């Protein structure tokens, strides 16, 4: 079994199954088994040594299902030090949400991804805002709308957000623009127009923006061109014409640009092609 770097393990614990978070019986069994072990437990190692032992195992599902049962000490070390990267693929029901909220590993999750169409209405996803350690969220394709964007916007610890395919519109874009700690956002396929682009352009700290497949037009392109920290920009298929392309061509800090699917002429294509700092370009 290969030994993982301690920092790598602490930063990224990949989970291959979601049952430990959404199966009530499983959670209860873990707690009961740990209680039984506590009576016999005698701490032989320090917490640091326990963590070193755990860090030699590269199967997080094994860790959660087995190592948490070794002793109360091991259980606590895993709960307190592990930073989990989770993907949920099964549809959420009210019962599953309640079970997840009671999970002992709820605050160990730092990176969370949902498959598409897991929620029937945006209220079911509100529990996400209770994950206080979450720094990266991918809720692509769950149609949470502007109301869903409202509770997401309150998550001030997030630095990376994928909220594409959620029909948030300009109203939702305004709410998301209040997240001044974000450095990367994918807000594509959201029915955002020029007004929404103006709100997003106020997020001056962004280094990566995907606003593809919206309708920001030349007006929106002008607003976006004022984002001086951006190094990666995807504005594919946004009804951008010649004027908009000229504004984008002035973004000398960009290293990656996708401006395909827009109505730009040969002259503007030439201007874009002269952006010598680009290492990636689609036009």
C-alpha cells in the first residue's frame, strides 16, 4: 500500500460512496460500535501517530467504514483532521437531507459536487449552506433558480463555484456577485444578459470566469473587459459582435480565452489573434 503525503491526505479525502452520509443505519452503527470500543480503549499512540497510520491508507471509504471503528481516538482524529472531497449521485429526498445534516462528517467536507437533477425544488438544497468548511461547490444542472442562488451567495467561505445550468438569470447573478471571496466561477447556461454581466464584472477578485452560453452581448463584454484580475475567460456563444470583441481584445492579462460562437468579423478576429499572451484561444 503506497504511503500518501500527509498534507495530501489532510487536504483531499476522496469518497467513493455516499452511504456513510445518507444512510441512517450506517451512522447509528458506527456510533454504537465506537461506544463499545471505548470501554476497552487505552490510548497507546498520540493523535499525530494515529494520523500517520491513517495517512498510509489511500482508500478513504475504507478509512470511514473501518478505521473509524478502531477506537474513539481514531474516530476523532479522522473527523477532526480529514478534509473530504465528496460527490453525490443519488437523488435527494427530505429524509436523506435530514440524515446528511446529522452526519458526524458534515463539517469535514471542503469540496462538494452534485450530479445533475438531484433536487426537485431549491429548498432541498438549502442544507449546503450549513457546510461551514466548504470551499469548493459544484451544483451544476440542478435548476435551483435565483432563490437557490440567494442561499448560495451567503456562503462566504467559498472560493470556487460552479452554478451553471441553474436558470438564475440576472437576479441570481446580482446575488452571486456579492461573493467577494470567489476566485473562480462557472455561471454558464443561466439566461444572463448585459445587466447580469455588469453585476458579475463587479467581482474584481475573479481570476477565472466561465459565462458561456448566455446573452451578455456587446454591453456585457464591455463590463467584463474591466475585470483586471481575470486570466481565464470563457464567453462562448453570447451574442457578442464586433464592438464587444474589441473590448475583449484589450484584456492583456488573459492567458486563456474562448470567444467562439459569437458574431465577430475578420478585423476583430485579427485583433483577438494578436493577443500574444494567450496560451489557449478558441475563436
